[in-house]
C-alpha cells in the first residue's frame, strides 16, 4: 500500500459503523488522510436522493468507500426479499451517482459472491458475472448489488468516473453481526458454539456441512479495498477473497476444537444451506492489486472467537 496516496485526501465511508466499515476505518486512520468522514446511520437516508446530495455537498470527498447496505444471512434474505432488493438498489444508485456528480476522484464499493451465477464453474471469474442467475435464496439482494457493477461501467463510459466494485467472499471477523436471525455462517456458528458451551446442549448446524465457501477475514478485506482505491483509475470489477474453497464442516471442526461444547454437534439436513459450492478466482486481485490474504481460516476463526469473547459486554456488538 502507498501511505502517500492518502495524505491529502478527504475520504468518505458510508456504513463506517458497520462490519466492513469499522475494519476499514481502523486501517485508514493509520494512513492519516486529510479528513475522514463516517456519517452516522441516522444523519442521512441513503435511499433518498436529497439526503445523498446533501451528504456530498457537506463533505466533498476525494475518495468514497460505499459500504452501507442491508445485509443478512439466508434466513433474513428468505423472510425479507423485497426489502433487501429495494433498499440496496436505491442506496447504491444514489451514492454512486452523487459521488460522480460531486467531483470525487475514486469510488470503491462492495458486492457479494452470491451474485455470481449459481451454476458457474469454480473458481468463478469476474467475467462470469452476467452468465446466469444467482442462487435463489439471496437473489433479490445479490441482483441489486449486480446492478452496481452495471452502473459503474455506465458512469465510466459517460463521465470517465472510476468506480470499482469489489466482489468479496464470505467475510468474518471483528464487528460482524452475531444476531442469529440475521447472521452469516461464521458469526452464527460462533454464537451457537459459545451458547452451547454454557448450556450443554448440542450445537444445531443447518445443512449437511458439504457446502463450501471462500472465506476472508475482515482486515484482509479492508486492505484490499484500500489497494483498489490506490491502483484503479477505471471502472473495474474485482474479486477480493482467499481463493480457497472451505467446506462448512471444516469450519465446524475448527470451532469444535476451540470451544468443544459438551453436547456435540447436531446437523439439521432438512434446513437450507444455500449454494453447494462457492469459490472466487482471485487472479485479477493478485496480478493487478498485488493482493493476497494474510489470515487463513483457522487463525481467523481463532481471532474471531477471542474477539467475540473479549467484547461480550460491548453494547455495540450486534447479538
């Protein structure tokens, strides 16, 4: 990374109090940008054009990291598909548009790996994004995020605005959402394992454990986002992940070795487990950004469990 790049930059981070946002802001502060703005959730409604216009008029950022959004696990997506589609579509469209119109020089946002076609060959490349429908459980959310990639290309073609969309793997780590009704797989499992350690009950895990995901620790994501802002000057879509396909059963084994609940593990094979395989091709990130993950899944899970235990009394933890 290039610390000099950030010295004279005003940086805006939407969703700065969220999961990815907190990890990104902590890293950004080490590079001492001229100004760093992280508007609170209640200050601006990012689905409303007037609020977003006011946001950019107040802060006039050079670099925009757009991380705000409505996110959640399989259960939340199945229960509230319309909300996931509508809110993300409006937020992304408004923020990218007003970033371009305000004179920002860089825009970096995130999208999810579940937006790739459900039947794509693994590991999936960026060029496969439009070659089929995404997995049905989260299709409204991931389809809305897909449109951010289309908007990025359109705004670069018409305005020369360099908007980068980083498609991230299964993120986990500090400041994740640990509410079981909303959580993704790793925080949900961490919460269940620690609860079972106290209760003595078995840990109930959805699915069979055969499904795979490409996991990436949150600090690695933050580093990749900074590299994307520093090095890209065009509309780009780039995968940020480990490039390693990890079965959910392996995650369960690592957690069981650390926490060892007395009741063991009970697999609920009749519950949904999402897409059977997911792994991202990270060649582009490696060759163009010089990016690779520094934290492997076993070390990352160890740090995640420790962080969660250390922060149980923190009222800002979503649990």
